[in-house]
């Protein structure tokens, strides 16, 4: 089953990497429009965004505009020692520099934010299904983080529509489903499934 997950990750990753810059920007703007209309986004004051990297749904503009409308923004930084994500306050995109795996992270680590203070978490990934299960990049950082959140904190994944497949097979006990998925075409309210 792990081979199946590897092949699915590889296939979707290749599709995503074939998108032109114009396609990335256009789809990401449509995703932003839909995300900013979601009630959970509108009612949240402290939002964790991932900082987009390569062909992921682009979040830099989303972060800028969320800051501009008064949202407090938190972004992750990899703690390789604890193999977890540190949550850091971000006030300006200029404070970001490439960190672990080349992913942009805040340069200062002093402004750590406890996960229990978050109102909403925006989640990346490679593959998703309508139950809310996801395949990330295989390190498990987000699964660990999602388990540390308050149970009432909504989680929203951002994805291009082709990243949503009918069903991810062989879900494991440590996998945590998201509440909803926003693509350039739709907002999916996930049928919170149980692991296979």
C-alpha cells in the first residue's frame, strides 16, 4: 500500500509541477476568493497559513491581504530537533528567508505562538479526498500539529482541483482529516471519515 501512496504522490506532484506560472497565479487567486468567503475564515482573528513553496497553491498574496484586513498571521517553521513545527507570528513577508527544505520561514524564532491560540489552520498537501484525508510530503509534521490543536479549531486545506481524488487508500491511525478543502472550483465540506 505504501507503494500506492508513493505513486499517487508522484503522479499528482508531476501534474502540479506542469502548471505554468500563469495557471498557478490564476488558480490561487480563485482559491483565495473562495477562502476569504468561508465563514470560518471571516470569523477568525488568529490564522495559521503555510508559506507556499514551488508549485503549491500560492499563499503569499493571501497572507498579505489577510494582514491588511487585520488578521493576525502565524506561519510554521520546522524544528528538526523535535521533528515538529514551531508556530511563529508573522507581520511582514519580508521577514521570511529559506529555512528547512528551502521553505520560507521567519528569520526570528522569538515570536512563538501556542497552537491552542489559533482560530483557523490552513493546511498544505499533495493529495486529498472528500473525507478530508490528505497525503503530505511524508514527514508527518502537519499530522503532529493537527493533533495539538483544540478540537474546535477548523482546518482548511488549499488544493488545485485535480489534487482531490475519489479516495486515498490505506489511511493510517495517525492520519488526521481536515474539515474542508478549497480548490479553484469548489469548497468541499469533508465527510469526516474513519481510517480504513
